[in-house]
């Protein structure tokens, strides 16, 4: 588990990802804020490829790789998996895909994730979508959905909320200070939320024409 500096020495600035130079939008928000639901709609309407960091990690636990058990334990405890593991999975998924527009959902989750991604790839997001939703509503959604996820139990949900407040919100604040955050009221029904999202992805020229 290397430091940011070690990771940076391994790649960047001419990393494979920097050469591909994809357009990246980070999609952030608490657990149950609707990131996955809205990403599916953005894919349908705007031709992005959706990469959920959580889904990539869950797939890795099933692949029987050496990190599988470690990842599984961290997810079940609501903890953030070491950056280099997640970044490798994201990089691979981006490079394997012909598309050049990606929604990265659920990453970066802490300042270390963010700094390591920038250091390793030398790629910055175009902007950051932030789904802002009250904890009460997110809890209701997580307990109500049944996706067979082991971490959708009340104990782990509480841990995930705590990690979000303590570790993930600072990432959103960082990008906000750079003017990159597009904050969305995510407490409404999915269709209504998407109306707001849609406006953010529609080029200004198309809006004028419509
Ligand atoms: N996770 C992680 N790093 C990431 C993304 C996810 O460590 O970059 C782990 C973390 O344990 C998290 C879990 O995967 O609680 C589920 O993440 P996901 O984004 O799928 O779900 P969410 O909590 O946003 O509903
Ligand atoms: Mg998700």
C-alpha cells in the first residue's frame, strides 16, 4: 500500500490515462443519494460510460483475486478501500473502453483517494455532480432497496454515513473551492432529480435551439 508520492512516481504525467485524456465527471453523494440511478439515466441520454467504483470493487471480490477478502471486509465495515486498488480498477476500466466520456460514481471518497488519482493519472474531472440528500431519506432508500448488498444493513449504513460526513464531504468542499461542483437537490423522486441533471449535461447551444 504505497503513499501518494510512491504512486505518483509510478505513473503521470504521461500516464496511459493522461494520453487517452478522457472526459471525466465525478458523481458524489452519500450512500443512497441516487448516484447509480441518475448515472443510468445520464448514460441513456448523453452517451457516457458509467463506472461505479463500488461495483468494480464488488466484482473484484468475486474474481478470487488476492485482494478479494480484504476488499470484502472493508466494504462490510463501510471503510474506504486503499486508493491504489480502486484507482487500478478505474484506470483499467477506462482504458479498456473505447468511449472517451466517463461518469465515475462513488469515487474519490476521501482526500487521499482524490490526491492519489490526480497524482497517478494526471487527469482532472471536468466537473463534480453532488447529489445532496438528507440522511433520513438516504436511510429510508437503503433499507427499502433490496439489491442483496451485505452493507445495506443498519449498522453498516450508520458507518457509511459517518465516513461520508468525515471523509467524503471534504472532497466535495475541495472541488467546490475550485468552482467545479454542481450541487443537486436529490431528495425528490428520481424523474424530477433527472430534470435538473439533464440541464447540466445539455450543451448551451442545444438549449438555445430547443
Ligand atoms: N468503496 C471504496 N472506495 C470507493 C468506492 C466504494 O472503498 O472508491 C467501498 C466502501 O466500503 C463503500 C462501498 O464500497 O462503503 C460501497 O460503495 P458504493 O459506492 O457502491 O455505495 P454507496 O455507499 O455510495 O451507496
Ligand atoms: Mg452506488
